[in-house]
C-alpha cells in the first residue's frame, strides 16, 4: 500500500513552467466582445489561489460529487463572495458582489483564448452588475419571492436599470434595444492592464517587457509611456491581492499573502501546523 502523507502539494501559479510567453497570455484585443467578461474573470482566476485550488481538487476527483458531474456541459463554475471592507481585515457581514468564473477544460494552465469555449454560457457569471436577483428559496419555488443583492457602487439610475433589465428578461419579451453599462470597454481596458502586469512579471521589469513587445512581437505597445505600465501593474496587483483576501483562502506552500489575511483553508491541519511553526519562529 502507498504510504500516506500529509504533504501539501504546491499550488499552480501563473505562468507555471512556461519558458516563453504566448501571445494569448497578454494580448486580449482579439477576444470577441461577447466573451470579454468571461475572459476577464477566467484570466484573473488564474491568479486567485482559491479558484486554482478548488479546480485542482475537483479535477483530482474527476469533477464528481455524489457520483454526478459537477460541471455544466463540461464547464467548471466557481464564485467568490465580495465584501465591502472599510478597514482590512474588517468587512461587511453580507456580500455586496460576486466574482464568478467559468472554466472550460485547460484551466488554469491555458489562456482563455486557447481553450474550447463552444459550450460556454455567455450570460452566466457576468462580473460586474448593479443588481443581482435570484429566487429567495428555490426549494419552495415561490415565484413572487426573490432575494435582491444591490451593488451600491452604482447609481440609483443604473440599479433601477438593472431591475428593469431583469424584469424584461424574465417576465416580458426582450426589447429591441437594451441600454446598459457597455461593460465591453471596461473589460477590455482591464484585460490590457492585466496583460501589461504579466509582461512585467515575466520579464521582471518594464524596460525589458517593452523591448520584447517592440522587437519580438507583431503587436503594438499596450501603453507608450513606462509610467503607464507601472500604474497598470500596481492596479492589477491590488486587484489580485484583494480577490485573494476576499476569498479567505490560505495555502501553506504560499508566502505571497500576509498571515493576517489567512482566514480559512481546506487543509486545517497543515494550516495550524504552519501557524504554530511561524509563532515559534517569532518568539524571542
């Protein structure tokens, strides 16, 4: 019999073992408009430890739970509740939004634009919505009772527009023209900044990254000025750190997050052992 071990396997981290950078890892201008939101969530999800961990664990179990495939048409879904944090680590008791990701086969190693997205539900898990409405108790099937989750970052006008859009979709014929946020432009901008972050991370500094794009790539520079690259990198770093914090995930093999962010872990034994080890090292 194989010997049992409590060793925690290392968590996959972008870019994995890649020695070169694929175009699809940083260039997202060719992504179709109707896939931008999913592309943004998928690509950010590759940097979120809980998402990667959960996918790896489900894949190890062949995506089966109780004998049933937990995927939908071969697509793995996951989400993280997002809370409003006025002063970390103190956050609101109720979530104000969600980070949802749909992952076809190939996650997290492969970029979104290289995986098979033919079965992707493009309306599921849109990342940024002013209001989310869902059945209050789906088991009782009370059609008149719904739970409404409002993202207060949006104006009253946009929140009302979100409710109106939901009503039209559920109970009334779709209008010929639906007005909304036009999230494509925002998503494409965020993806461009994520691409810049990855170029800098892979080549270790802005100058080398810019030189690579100018000399080795057929694409133009995402930003012409180096300071814009630095700003994009900081913005993406903050977003990744926030999502990792909000997920409440901790992995003993990672030293990327401050220990005060470690709130939960699938590996409690390893978690407490690691904390004890850190505590003993900190004692004078």
